[in-house]
C-alpha cells in the first residue's frame, strides 16, 4: 500500500463529518472502479505521517475489489453466492460495489444508524441487498452489526446525492433521518465464515470497536437490474471502464 499524503482520506462514518471529509474531494467519489484506501480517524499527524502501523490504520478498502482483485472476484462470483442469489429470486443481479472493512482494535470507528438505500438508491426501492461475510468472529465485544427488526418495510426518508458536474459541495444529504432509540436495535453476532444478508432499507449500525480484537469483513452489494433503474444521483456510478458486472456471468 503506497498512498500519497494528499490522498490519505480519513473515512469519518458520522454523516456530517463524512461530508466535511470527503465532500471536497474526488478520491472517494471516483473509487467505484478502483481499489482505494480509506483510513481511521486520528491515524495521521499534522504532516500526514502515520501515527500507527500502516496495517492498523485502515478503515476500509474499496470499492472494486470484486472486479480487480482475483481472490475477491472469485469469492463474489462463487457458486455459493450465486445459489443464494437464485434462492432470493434475483434474475439479473449486478455487483455495484465491494469493500474490505477492518474495524481496527480500539480505534475502529462507529457506523451510525443508516439504510444502504440512502446511498445506493434505485427505482423502485427494494432492489439492493448487501452480502456481509465475517472473516473473523463478529461479537458484541468487537462491534457486531445491530438491526431494527422490521425497519425494511418503512421506506427511506434521507438520501445522499452527488452534485451535478461542476457544482459544489460534491455530496449533500436531502431529507431527515429519524431519531432511533437504542432499545429498538438488536445485536446480530456471527461466527467467522458466516454471512449476513442486509436488505437495502433495513436500519443498522455498529458501535466503535473499543476491544483489543479486530473485526474483519468482506462485503458487497448486489442490485437486481431487471426492471430497475440505478439513480444518476448516487455517489457511486458505473463507468465505461467498469460497468456493473453481472453476478451470473
């Protein structure tokens, strides 16, 4: 991993901080067809030098591992994944993004309550599903996922939009997210090798990892492309170099 100092983008998971950190940069916005590195908060000094070992600094790597790295490409297109997609009655699923998430010990950042469809919007809704594969045990101790049961039935109230070319800020939120109570969420721990399927509208979150154990995950999102439209206002867009690849190909 060699990342120039000016490209060392901290991935701040709180929505307002995310806009401040990335709204003025295109490193994030142009990562859909590349493999790029995003860092935890507080891992650089004022000069952009690492305060922690490189391998302990990363928040995630994204967003085209499924297309550009053979190990992840083979896993994403594996027969197991295809069989699950078929059981979900997905006719023409395409892969829109992929990420390796580290959730570093002691510094792994909080992910605030959100719905994936706020960022990966389709018409009609209900066309996006996340595959979340635990590469280590995900427990309450090292910050497993938490969900609000039944929340996938209520639609979405907020979206993150990409600005038209030449306009600033590059990203903005429209709509208002409800205030969720902590007692609405249930934890969903999963063993290493386990899979969680995430409906695009289900509300979920994860806490800051204050434990001494990491929580590595490989995750990717599928969209049912049959009779669906991917929003041109989404931050993530297919490119001529990498159209969204079909899962079954």
